[in-house]
C-alpha cells in the first residue's frame, strides 16, 4: 500500500505528468489509486485509534463505614487470637519443660528425713534356690483341697525367702503384687473367723496358723518397705521417674499395716513393734515431699472401698487409741462398721503452724503424731503449739462428740425398750449397740482426761527453715 501511495504521489507531482493531458482512462486509473490510498490511510488511522484506546475505567466504590468497622473488628480479633495462641504455645512449652524437669528430678527437693526402716540383709544368688514365679503364687492360693493353714505356712516361708533374695525392684514388686490380694483375702478370712469365735491359743494348730498368718503379712509389708526405701533413698534423677511407683508403694504399706492392725485386734494383741512409727514416718515424709499423694485414692485390701494414705493414717490411729482390747470379739464387726462410718469426722491439720492455729477451736483436742515416735501425744486447746513442724496434728473433737451423742441415743432406746436404728450400727441389736457405745464413751472420757505425754523431737534446723518459709 505504501508503494502505491509513493507511486501515486510521484506521478501527480512529476513535470511530465503536468505537461501531458490525461485521457479518461488515465483519470479513472488515477481516481482509483487515490481511492485506494484514502482507504489505506483511513484504516491506519482506525488501527492507531484502536491501539491507543484506554481500558474502560471501573467505577471505584469506596467501602461503607459499617464495612470498614467490621473489617477492623475482624482484623483485631485475628491479631488477638494470634497473640492468644502464641501465649498458649509459650505457656505449654514452659509447662512441658517444668514437667520434664520434675519428672527427671531436677526441681524436686532433697529428701533429708531418714526412713529408719529395719530391713533384712539380702543374700547372694547362689544362696537362694527358690525360683519365684507369679503363676506359682496364684496356683498356691487357688488349690481347692489345700487348707488355709497350709497356704499360710507356704506363703510365710516363701515371703521370708523373698525378703532375703537379691531380686530387682521390678521383679520384687511383681511378686508382692501377686501375693497381696490373695494373702489379704486369707487374712480377712482369719479376722472374720476370730470375730465369730475368739482364737484359742491353747489349740496348737490354730496358734500355728495364726503365727504363719501374722508372719506372712509382716514379711509382705517388709518386701514393700524394701522397694520403697531403695527408691526413696536414691538420687533425684532416679527417684523422679519412679515417684508414682514410690507413692503407690507407700499407700500399699499403709494399707497392709492397717490390715495387720485389724488382725491383731481380732486376736486381742497390740500392734507389732515399729508399726506406729512406720505409719507416722510415711505420712510425715509424704506431707513434706509429696503432699498431693496423701489424698490420692487407690483400691484398698483393708477397707471395702478405695482409700487414701491420709484416711488410712486416721483409721490406724483412731482404732489404736480406743480401748478395743476389752471389747468382746463379737462386737469387733460393729466397731469397724461404726469407725468406717464416722472416720471422716477426724481430720489432719497441715504442717504449717499458721494453718494449725487457724483450725483450732475452743474445746478442741488434738492428737500429735511425731515421725520419730511410737505413740501419739494429746494436746488440749490451752496447750501451746510450738513451730517445730515435726508432727501431724489430728482433730478428733467432732468424733468424740458423735460418740457421746450416739451413746445417749442408745440409752434412750434401751430405756424405752425400742430397737435402735442408728445407721452406723445397722445390724446390731439394741443391747449390742449400747454395750459398744458404752465402751467407746468410756474410752473417750479416759482420753479427754489423759495428761499430755512428754517427748523429745529431733529435727535439724535446715528442715525447720524449709518448712516455715
């Protein structure tokens, strides 16, 4: 097209073209060329305009104030949620680190209170011939034709051997746990037997059976004490990962000590030497280093329902302080029933002196259990409470008041020849209830009149400063 335009322009402007007249054919051809050139120019202009045409502008719409406010609120919520998640993540990491440090024993306090357990010396492996197996224990107690006396004799012999065997803690725990429920059932059968008919120690067979039962239970407790002492006296890095196991074993020791007390009560015998001190020691140590473990519930072999270390501590001392030896064997069942019903009226007071003083009320009497003593001390409200922090205090006044009230109620039933309906004495006749409450009331009166015992407490100054802080 450009060539045509140039040709056309050249022809029109040349001198020769002007001097020679054009005929009609030439004019027609020239007009045709001019038309083509005009069309080409028009197309070029249109194409240039099309290329230079701007994009149609989209009309801008400014957001409304309501929309701006909503967007701002959403943005603030997102930022707040982001900060919250960040803080939660940081807190969770810190918590996980704290739990890990505690698990590894890094943040646990040093356990400076000595257990003072008297434990047997283990022998070398070559001196122990018995191959202990859990299935053999189950087989022993599941034998249908084997008498209970024979079971107790074998169990006693094997537990004595186990207490001297150099086995690992895990193996010892497995064997003890296999023995505990099975032996406990036999011990409770003995208790029920003696509640129905008192034990006649002149009968050598029965006396021997009782001896094996008491000895087997004693060595079962000893086995758990061996494991607990080994873990408790270890470094924190070893103790930390085994804390739950140690606390459970502490409960099992308390549970079996109370079962042992129930057995000796049914035989009208005192608790074995060292039992009271062990009970006080375990509770005191847990109060210092593992206070949360005091209230944890576990299945119990000595009580019908799940129990805790604190509850067993109260049950042990409550039964031990009452005059149970002059009570007829036929009333022991009702005594346990009554104590189980009202044991919650007795409570312990934390170690800190301030809390102790806040809990004391006029007329309140306290029993004090020192961790290195074999007896309880009784304090009246007028006695000064010193900040030695070496004892656990028990509040018993509410229980005393309940005994007095129930004794009066039984008297009224008897005077009017009515059947007693005290819930905690269900199943007992009016005469049995009155006799039991009369004995308990006499025990309470004697305890209230008992002068305070004198004793010495040994505790180092660092422990005192740690507890008071």
